[in-house]
């Protein structure tokens, strides 16, 4: 499970904003308090695959100082009277739809913690079918989504540019990177585990 950012919307086109947003999410507090430590935060979407997981990658933790640095680098250095960041008259406000009602408590905690970084998250509970339709049509800004796993990591559907910027694909973040595509294709069509 994780938070997905739609990189096609204007606010998330800047990598500094994406990094700042990541440091604004206190996922560990959700795990430690609401989930009583029964969950574990993974570093990547495909952690836990022996032989496939890059152990050098570390997830961006909740860090208000780092969030502030990234936001300032992206020009989001002012805050309005309510503490939410403002740039060119636009508030840093994003919508986060979710389908399952049991997620509400977790998302409310994330929302409240994100305010400390100057980020406003508007939670929108919708029915499951409307939620998934919104994702498939790439109309979301931010989404909380849980996926199942497979025998080995499968990168093509989630991260290949062939699946970006168009509806009815699983590249919900609209990742579009030719260098990454090349690596995904090498992995996808490799015939040996080492490849």
C-alpha cells in the first residue's frame, strides 16, 4: 500500500515538490499509533524480494526540515495565515480520494501531520468503483492504493512510459522516463534471473 502522486498535474511536475510532499507524510506515526506497530514501512514498492530488492534505497521519512528545503527550492516558500504554503496565489492543496472507509482514520492522521509542513490534503471518500475509475482515468491528484504482489517484481505496468498519460493503465503516477523504460525492457525480456 502506498501514496501515489499523479505527476501529470501541475503541482507535482517539479521533483522538489514530490520530495517535499514525501517528507510531509508521517507514515511511521500511522504505523506506530493507529496500527499499533503491526505494519512495517517498506523502502520501495517492491521491497522484500530476495535478489531483486535494492537495499541501498531508503524511503523518505517524515522530516519537516527537509520538506521545507525542497518546497523552498520549488518556490513554495511562503505560507498563508492558516499555515498552508502559497505560490503565485495558489495554495498547496491537493485532493486525496479513497474508497475504503476503514482508511479514514489513517488518512486523517496523515492530513493533520502534513499541515505541519504547510500541505493541505483534502480527503474525499468515494465508493470503491468510483475511486478506481478515477485512478484509471488518471483524474486523481494523490491516491492511497493497495496492490497485490507477484512471484517477482513487475515494473512494466506501473512504471513504463508506454502506460503513462493515458487511461486504463496501471501507471497511475504517469512515470515517463526513457532511461527507466530501457531498464524495464531489459528486465522484462531477460531470460535469466541474473539479468
